[in-house]
C-alpha cells in the first residue's frame, strides 16, 4: 500500500477521535502546522496532545475544541509569552494538563522507544511537577540507593514530524535541531512524515547519516511545501516572526480567535490555499537569501 | 494578578518605562541593558551555559564578546554553540542559531550533559521567585482564581541539574512572594540541606537579577540583597519584596554596563526588541 498520501487522507486515516498525538517535536523549528490545521478542519475531538515546548500550534488545536488533555512541558507563544486560548481552556473550561519538563518528555518517549516501562532520572526531584503526577515515581537506585525519579514510558498513538525531504517509503532526511523527534518516532504506534519535498530514494540513500526517520516506521508520507509555516525549516524558509506577533495580537479574545481560525484554517482549502493567502511577497521574503551548503561527504570506499 | 502572566514583551515595555537612566559619566542605558550586563558577568570564561532565550541569550553574546570568549552555549532543542548566532534570534530554533553551530542534535544529548554535571550555569525566567529561590512558572491561584502560565519547559531540568542557576525577573511583591504556590523549578526548597534531602545532585540558585536589584544566597539557602541598581534605594527594594529580605551593611550598587558591553548588546539587538 502506498504511503504517499494527501494531508487530508493522512489525517483521516491515522488521527482518529481520542488519539494521542505527538507533534511540535523539534521544538520551535519544523512545527507541523499544516497537519495541525487539517486536524482542526476534520473536527477531531478528544485528542491528547503530546510535546515538549509547544509553540502556538497547540493553542490553535485547543481553541478549535479538538483537545481533551495536554501532556507537555510548556504551552504558549515562545516569542511573545502566553498563549491565550490555552490559558482560557485551562482557567475556564477545565482542559486537563499533565505537566512535564522538557527532559522528562524526552525520557518518557525514549523509554517507550526502548521498550522499557520507565527511565531513571534526577530531574524534578523536590518539584511540584512530580507531585501527584502519573509520570513520576520516586524510587531508590537498586545499585546505590540514591533517590531517583522513574519517568513512565509514553506511547503516542501517532507522531507527526515535519522534515525537509523524504522518499515515498518515508525514509526521511532532516537537519537542524531534532528536539525529541527521533525518540517520538520510535515510540509512537504510527508516524506521519510531512516533507517539504518528496525525492527519489537514491537521494535519501546517498546520506544515511542524515536519515533520522527510517521508512519502515512510517505509515504516511505527505508532501507539503511551506507546511511548517510560520515556524522555520532550515534551508527552505525562515521563521515568520511577524506572524507569531500578529497571532498574539489577534487571539486575545475567544471571538478574535474564532475569526483567526476562520481566516487561516477553516476558511482555506488546504495548504496551497493558505500559501496563496499569505501572498507571494511574504513567501518570497521568507525564502533563503544566502545559501550555506554543508561540505560534500564522501561515502565511497 | 494579570501582571504575572504578562508576556515578556509587556515586561520589557514596563522596564523601558523607567529609562533612560543617566549616569554621571553620561552613559545612557536601559534597565534591560543593565540586567543583561549583570547576567553576562555571571558567566565565567570557559563555562558550559544553558543559555535560554530573551535577555539571557543576549547576556551570552555579551559575555562571549567581552570577558568569557571561551564560554559554550547549550540550548535544550539540541543546539550547542561556541559562537553566538550571527543575528538576533527570537527562539532557539531560528535558522541563524543552527548555521555554524558546534553541534546540532537532540534534546536527550544536551540534557545528558546537564544531568551528568557538566553544565556550569543555567539562566531562567519565572513568574515568581521566593525567599529560597524556588521558581514558579506553572500556575498562580489568587483572589481572581487560577492563572495558568506556560509551564516548565526545560526550567525545572536546569534548576534541578545545573551546577548553579541565575534568575531574571521583574521586581515586585507579586513576583517575589515569601513562598511560591507551586514549585516548578526547585531552588533551595526550605533552606540548607533541602536539595540533598530531595535527592538533587548539586546546584541551586546563585543569583536573582531583578529590575531593581541583585539577590544572592547565603549559607542558610535564603536570599539576601547583594546590590541595588543605580538610582534605586534599598528601602524601595525591601518594600517591593514579599518577605523580610535580609540586607546587611555591605549592600553594593550593581555595576553599570560598560561601553564595551553596551556596544555588544546594541550590535546584537539592533532594534531593541529585547533590550529597549
């Protein structure tokens, strides 16, 4: 069966109501906004969102009423501070939040990736994050007796990763910072790879060190240029800082947020339409201006 | 209460309301610039530093260009840099922070360096800091109900595991309560020995740089007033602190930014997004 799906098909097939979805795994870079917007358009309900520092995509999916629980280290607008819809949802609507730390998100996913029930750490001892939190149990090291935290394994139903390029089998090249993407991909039951470009398999195979997602873990590959906008994709487009600033200004009330969602999500018919709405000038402004290529790498023998 | 969850930009606006400060030497600088310079001086040459964003990011740039050229910056997204990014960044994952990095991998890698004790210093922001240097960036429950803040991010990890950490925040009674309602990031807990009893391997707060003063921590684990910023009276600091802040005889004045430091700040934050 082909994995080469449209965004609409991938979300319809792999993100059912009630699913736990790990996304925004590379932190502020390569956030799968196009995939998140499709989740909103398909009106998913009862989702659990999983992520480390989670920029405004979480706020948008929460605002659309898709989310029952958040398991994350941070939810907001990284450049501007608070995210208003997340705040409203927690303060007024009782959105459930399991607070983790960046490191413990990584450890929970890594434990799942390794097939063990937990991993030990020294982080968060004495903090209130660990108190009454199902992801933390204090225990004594069986070797030294030292006090440690066990961080429980976390298996997402689906992980969504945005990358620069992938082949049709889902073997994916990614460069830039990885955050918790590699362990999330290994931990999740299913993986959606969203790529700026689908390329021939030979391109990916030419540089196996850059293949951070092996295709056999991938359920769907979606080609989606500009799919991470307004977050940056190294070598493709820079961060649209103004967009994050405008989002902050334009989502202070529920009503304004509804209007924002209508304009940028519900009112557009997929990513191409969204990019048209952004306009050619803005897209051109975000494009790479000064190329910086890595040195060629000799794999010959 | 809403001030607690104001964006950092709002905080910066608030800070800039008190500027410019003029010194006898007629060097004019903003309060943010003073705080950045003070933060930069917390970095020693050759140290591994969890940089964070906003003012501490600029402090790292200043330290690198002045007294600590061999400091190395770590970012929790997986980036490690021996040189500052070539242009101003708003998040640690902005493309200029990737280009020319020393290493660019994953979070587990940099967090491993932190947990194994190799990281000397981490910078943190917070909504609240208390008497023992415990930080809250998760939630505040006050008379107006719950205020939800963004959360830990990597702050709890840095406070738990770095050899020492430094906090930057606005100075007010709201932001500096006697006890935080929620310990997102552990400081000295309830005092001496608390961190060891909790199982934390090392570390703790070494300084709190506020909009009025610099606090440091004594042997009891409690904060004391180490210096006031130029033009700020000691009484003003005490009145704006939510507990009876220890202040000895030898309260200094926070050194003003040097011309070299100001140049480094302004070359980097050209439009004053973080430091105006």
